[in-house]
C-alpha cells in the first residue's frame, strides 16, 4: 500500500447499523495526525448485497481507507476481498473485539444487527433525560431542579447547554442555570439536596473571544460593550467562583476543554458522588 502524500484522504465507513461506532473511532484516530483531513464517506444500514454493490462502486471511484462494522459474514468477506483487489486497506472495527469476547465467554454471538439500539430501559432513560434537559435549559422551570441528577451553573458562554445535552444523551438528567451579573440566583438553587451542582468556569480571555464570535454571528449592534469588556468579564468570573465556594459547588475549568472532555469530567464527579452516598 502506497502512503498518502497529500493532506486529504478518502475514508469509507461502512456499517450495517447507524455508523456511530465507526465515526467515533475514526475521528479519535484521525485527530492524532496533524495536518491530515479525512474526506468521510459514511454508509449506514448496509444489509444486502445490492446495497454493498453501491458502496463498492463508490470506494472504487475514490480509493482510501475502509473501516466497517458488518455482522453478516458474506458481506464482510466480500467487502474485504474487493478492497484487497483494488489495493484499499480495510479493517473490521468490532471483529477483533468480538473474537476476544467469544474466546473468553465461550459463546457464539447472536448476530443481531443494531442490538445496542434496542428499545430497552437504558434507551428510555436517555429519552427521559433529554426531555428533562430540554425543559430545564437556561434557567427554565427552576422549581424542578431537585429532580435533576446534575445542575450546571456558570456565566454566559461556558458551554452549559451543549454539555447538558451531551450528558442527557448519556442518561443523566441535567439542568443548567446561568449566573447573570446583578440578578440573584434562584432560591431553589441554594437549597438543593439531591443533584450534583457543578460550576463551570473559563478564563476571561477565552470568554471574551467566544462572546465576540457570538455577537458577530448574530449581527449584534451597539449596546453589548459590557458583555465583552475585560474588567466586567473578570468580575463575572470572580463572582461566579465566590458563589461556588459559598454554596460548596464542585468547580470545573472549561477553558481548554471540549464538550466531550467537560462531560467526562462531570460524569466522573457524578459517579464518585454516588459511590460516596452508597450505603455500606
């Protein structure tokens, strides 16, 4: 296989389900290579020979790396064989893992396509969490905060909303409440017993950058000077930290964190808290 000399390359992701696993794995790996950009071709729900024919035709038109999750052996074998013929590297993402499980468990797989997406209790838990989070976004319905698993607080542009929905998609009922200068926090927030309250913070410089981009994106005119003023933003951050100390909220600096990293850190805090509360 000849190495790619350019910055771009074709990446074909072939799945008999939604393709989420392939997308997650491939992007995690690609992120480790600076200056390289994959041109993604995603083929979900490939479950017949006819569907595979169309995929193979596109791979032949734009050769590149082929990653796949196909439980139907005939489809997987045919895909690998054709990739070998046209000199395209291919790899089954779940194949080696399934072989490891099978060797350890001593049992055959069921071969159920998309089994991880069945309508089980975990699925409905995520739906419930998403519904709750939508209802309690940006300080709405504070009377229901006690029903949350996690409550996020923070000044404007600390990624409260996207982090809330990311957590909700993991089954964590998440509410978020903005900390606005000159406006008292809701009294319900001061007396919470069940939820984990996490205060999200960011460096003033980062907040100013994000806020300026936000104002540009919405075409905001004059009258927003204090929103991006260095002194005003610094005072907001200090006030938020003081509130966190006063109410004993967990604090998390999100200045250099992605949404995924922030959510992972909160999930760890949440799991640690549940372990501490678990009776012996």
